[in-house]
C-alpha cells in the first residue's frame, strides 16, 4: 500500500552513517539489542565517565571552605613540611633568652643533627616511638605529644622512650662535676675496679657557663632486638622484667660514689634527651654493648631500692651509715605522718606533681629538723632522699600500715648470712624495748619520789605499765639514775626534794 511505502521510502528517511549501515547489514536491525560489553569494558567506561564528571564539576564548583577540617589539615601539613625543611637546612635555633629545663638559657644555634655521624645516637633514635606518639617536653614533669614529626620532637629537652619494649637503662645522677672530663675519669676508675662492665653508652647532662657539669643521666643501651617486653599480656615474662629492675638497681649501687639517685623509677623511660641541643652529650662507649644477662653477672641484682636510698643518703651527706640511717628513720616517720595529714585534710600541696610534692616535703622536713635541733649542714642530703623516696612512691592506699624497711641497715652492715642478720636485728629490737621500758620506769619512779609515795617494785610496775619482772630487773637502776639526777641538781645549787627525809638538801 502507498501508506506503507511512504513509511519505508528511502527518499523520505534521513541519511544513515556507515556504522548504522553496517549495523543493519549484521541482521540486528530488527532487535533492541545494541551489542555486547565485557566487565573490563564496563569498568573503563565508568572510570571515564567519573573522570569527565570531576573535570566538569571542578570548573563550576564553589571554592573550598578555608575553615573546613580538610583545609586546616592541609595547611598544617604544609607548615610541618616547611618547619622540618628549615630545621634540616638551618639547624636548631633558640632565638632569644628563655627559661628551659629548670634554668635560664641564652640564645644560641646548633647546625645539623647530632645523630648524623654517631651510631650510638642513631640506635637511641630507634628507641623513640614514631612521630605522633613520641612524648617530649622542655619540662620533665609534663611530657606530651609535641609534634607529628619525630625529627622536631627530638629537639626537646626531655623525652620518653618506648615503655613497652625497654631497650635502655637510665641511671639518674645527682652529682656536680668540675668538668665532663672529670666525670669520665671517675667512670673509667669504676670500670677498672670491676664495678661496672663498661662505660655508659650515652652521658647527657647540663654544662654551665663556668664549665661545671650538673646532674647527668647515664644511659646503658641493650643490643638491638634484645629489648625487654613489659606488658600486661599474660605471655610477658615477669622474671625478665624483674631481672631488668635488678640490673638497674645493681648499676645504681655501683654508681653511688658518683651520686647515682636510686629514688628515680627504672621503667618510666623518661630521661634527658641526648639529641637535644639544650644538653651536653657524650658517647664514650661505641663498642661494648653487654646483654642484660652480661650486666647481671657484673652487678648485684638483689639490692633493694629502699636500701640504696639509705646508702645514697649516707654517701652524699658524709654522716656515716649509722648516723645517717638513724636520722633517715626519724625523718621518714615524720614525712609519712605529714603525707597522711595532707592527704586526709585534704591539703592543696597534694594536688601537684610528685616532684612538687617532694619539694613541699623537703621544706616541711627542714622545718621539723630545726625544731628537733638536727641543725646540720649535711642534713639536707638526707632530707632530699627521704622526700624524694616518699613522694615518688606515694600511694594513698598504703599510707597507713606501711613498713619502714631497711631501718636497721646500719646494724646489719657487712653481714651476708641471713641468720646473723636476724640475730642482730632481734638483739637491736630487744635493746630498744629495754630502753623504752627503763624510760617509763624512771619517769614513774621520779613521780613517786616527788609525791613521797612508798616505793616498791610492785607499785612501780603498776604505775609504769610494765611487767613485775621488768620492774624488779630495773629497780636498782631507777634508784641510781634518780640519785644521780639529785646530785646534779645539788652541784648546780638547785634545791632537790627527790629524796624523802633529806629536806631541801
């Protein structure tokens, strides 16, 4: 029909392309199927469409918000890269005088990195956590994450190593030396005498303008891949951790003559940063690196911290072990009483750091020593050890009922046999009880004399609150002591009414 011919008349249809012509010749023209597409082809097509969409939207989209988190992170990353580049190119610069790490420091500059040509310091760098997790500060009491760059973090005065894998043993030293060389001579003498197996791998301290070297830290590094795992994981070997603590105590005991401080905790991994330009750093030992077992063969790993603190007080005060230990006991009892009082009041002095608490204790114990007529210039060393020990180990749950360990250190000095130490301690305790009983009896005897009461061992025992056997044993001593006191008063031309029947004397 004409109408049908009109529909398919080529003269009225639009011109077709060669692709369309090939398509119709393929026999697919009568179907809706246009062709085939593989998964690979689909992925390429979708990627191309997404790329084209991004280009199109990027031309007409609005400018990104400068206050958004993405923009802020981008600016911080750029600033961090520029700061790191400046540190590498221009070195460390302290632009003006300021108070850092406990003292006023003048402006200075130091080129390069300390670890560039030093293998020991490079090993130390590996013990510091990665950037963003490493904690550091210019104030040892408040360490925190300072930068996401490890390189910039290593410029701070104090740093904290990895606390889960302990790869270094830090020994604090309270000594002040005429020069760094004098300290090295003292350490070399300890090595020659067999006190320590080797020199510290790192020594970092404060070198003042007058040349004196103040309060260095001795850092003994463990060989690579031999760090001690310290964790709450049940697979963690506690005996190895105890060996680490024992070696630390043994090294501290060996270094006591140079002023080692046993009150400092061993596993905090906080220390003066040897890579910081603020300190003077030495690496005298680059060859000998004993293992933990090697250290244990050289030093005494059985030393307790309490005994070491008391020994350090005796060494630094120069008072001798007996006088120092007796004074230590007196001050420790007073310090414990002050902590109990301050804790349960509560006192504002308990709110600060442990270092601040130690300072408050030091001031209070100095005042107490003056009231007790313990005015000795050497006493400040004992007070410092007592204050540091009590503050660092402060635990509210253990304030009451704590044991005063090593209080008889001066009695059992030099005794290695356990039975001998126990016998000496028992004899000392018996002597203390005997003296206290005698003091009670003498006071009761003097009171009964003043009141002209009938004197007998039975009455004296009842009045003094001691057993009759003790009163019988000390009755004659009480008579003699009171009679001597009466004679002393007569010599001093002081009336004596202690002896009934003698009148005013």
